[in-house]
């Protein structure tokens, strides 16, 4: 390993790029359970979020992903004759192809950029 102590590991972690800033919004949520006073119980909750546009800019501008990003659909085939089609990534599917080559996205004026955004439960 390139570190010998927990402190050395934390120093390495702090040198990593940070990306877009986190924002915390605190608000009250009214539940459906009644408290001792007979009223609905309320609770303060935190919503931690990042600006999605800044996140997309970070991803597109990151040189580590340069070779992984696709900005146009591709028709992929297993054979020279083009009879056995490959559908292995989003940009190899019919939907992206049909949408990209439609009249509203005529090149070189426009391109369709798709982002998959997911909520991963790490627990």
C-alpha cells in the first residue's frame, strides 16, 4: 500500500478532486402518525444534493472518462456482412439511433446526450 497509517490515508483522500459542492436543505415533514397531543408528528429532515448540471459538466470534462463517453449512436455488428447486430451499450440501441437521426437532431447542429442518473443504496 502507498500509505502506512490512517492519517497518511486521509491525507491522500483529501488530495482527491472534490467535484461540485454539496448543499444541505433542512425542512420539516409532517407524518401520518399522531403524537401524544393528538396532532400529526413532524420531523426535520436533511436533503443533501449537488447541482445536476454541475455534476454533468464534471463528468463530461473529466479526462478519465474521455474514452468512455459517446455522443452519437453506433450500429455494431459481429459479422462482416452486417447481419448479426450487437446491442451492448445504450448508444447501440435503436431508440438513440432513431432519435439522433430524426429531423430535429440533424447533424452537425445538434446531438443527443443521455445521462443515466441513479440512486445507489450502499447499505
